[in-house]
């Protein structure tokens, strides 16, 4: 993903999206709350969506770190020569 600025936008219909600030590109993430969920959240759906997006970003970063470590370990074992 590019290093452009991102924004979280409440579309007002129970949907919250993560999108790039510039341009009219498709949202990167979309969270849709049902009417029942909106009632349960008592108007706090934007705050809940922010926490959900943050958790997703953190999980993706951790997975990328683990995958990178696995690739580095595999590359090291392939280049070793035992005598």
C-alpha cells in the first residue's frame, strides 16, 4: 500500500469506511453495522469502527513481521553449505 494519507469516514447509513484522503478511489475497508447493531452501540459505531480498523492494522503488521521472519529464515537455510 502506498504512503498516502488515510481517513475514516462515517457515511451516515451504518457504514464506516477507510479510504485515501485524495482521489475518489474505492474504500480500502468497509464496516457495515446493522440497525440492531446501531441500536446496541448507542451511536458509538464510529468509535467502534476505529478500534476495529486499528486492530486489523496491528494484526496485519504482526502477520507481515512473522511472514518476513519466515522468509528470512528459509533464505538463510537455503544458502548454507555444511562441510
